[in-house]
C-alpha cells in the first residue's frame, strides 16, 4: 500500500493527484491547501472520477505518508523574472511545511520554486537523509531540450543538469554531433524562456510538470532504479557542496540510490560550477 501526500493542490498539485490516482500509483492520497474552498473542490472532483482510492484531508496523516510532494506557494508569473526571485515569497511556506512534517519517514519531492534552494532547506530543516529529499525540475527541462533538439534534427539523449532556473546545464557532449559554443548558447536561451511561453499564454505550466512529477512518483513506487535528472543535496559530487543541484540520480523505493558522476566537457563543467555557486549563495542563508 502506497500513501501519497500533496501539499498545494492548485493546477500542478491537483493534476498530480489526479494522474497518480488514475495510474494506480497510490492507494491513499492526502491533500492539503491553505485555500479551503479549492481543497474541498479538488477532493470532490477526485471522488467524482469513481476511482477506487481513499482521499483524505487529514494533515496529521501526512507524516506517515510514503511520498510527500511539496508544491505549495506562489507560482511564477510574467512579472517574476527568475525562479530565484520567489525565495522570499515561498520560504515561509517551506518553513511551515518543515514544522508540520517533523519526524517524517518517507520521501520528499520538492517542486516549489526556487526548487533547488527549497529542496536544500527542507532536507536541513526536516533533518532527513539526503537520499530522501528529491528536487523536481530536471525531467521537465530535459523534455524541453529534447523538443528543441528534434526541431533542429539533432539526435542523442537530452539531459539538462544544474539549476532549475537561469543556470541550467544542457549536456551537448552526449549528443550525436558536435555543437559549437555559439549554438549552445542559443539553445540555453531557449531553455531559459521555455516556461514563460506557456505562462504568458495560459497563466501557468501544468501538463508538463504534472506528467513528469507523476513519472518520478512512479519510479519510486515501482522501485525502477532508473537514472533521472533531479536535484540532489550534494556533498562533493561534481566538485560541489552546500547546495541542491540537478544531477543524474538513480531513483528507487528508497529515494536517491546513487548519484552518477558523468564526465562533462569544459563548457558544461564551467556552467555546472556557475550553477553551484549561484544556488549555493541562496542556500548559505540556511546554514546559520
């Protein structure tokens, strides 16, 4: 039996709850949102599917859940230039979450932006093992990268590491053809603005995040042990410590089984270090 708890049931959180229920990934779903009318409506909407799944709003039961998804807080909008700019708005929400989940024994998936910093904060504030705190973002960034590569007729696996934000690190060294630095920068700019194309049109990204978050939940539930780009709290991997950053990680029922350290070319390595310094600066405030 798998129990899934979701804090924040707006567009993304609500869609994750529905997909997880429809795909049979959980036997019980516990939902919470600060806005009670939305919470009640999402519960009723799930019940109206007729799916055979228990839906609860008992927040005390969240501590006993197998997987907890933190997706509460303010989303990005066209007025917010970068995800990092959300830290002041969303840190109080993360603080409230950490107090509520003291003693949590399951796996945390952090979605709320700035995701990397929030993932580092939750691991520290909740005093849980780094293997049980997974930041979501790399799957979505990699899917966007894959689309851009297909548009250009470029083959090979699409991986994006680094920050889920301005300092993404698309891996060109794993592609089937060489990409010169100028063209790499062009792809990077497209990646940085990819979410805003959706946000300007419909107000928020929904389908992409929800699909990939649910896929990550599925990898944990099935103990798939597949390698997934996700944010992990680093302790020397890639020469980086003191922050959470997107890396290739093997994911299973226990969370992060191992972090794979791939060889990066000079362009990628330079940008990976830049990402570590930038996110590390945000995370230093949590070390006091």
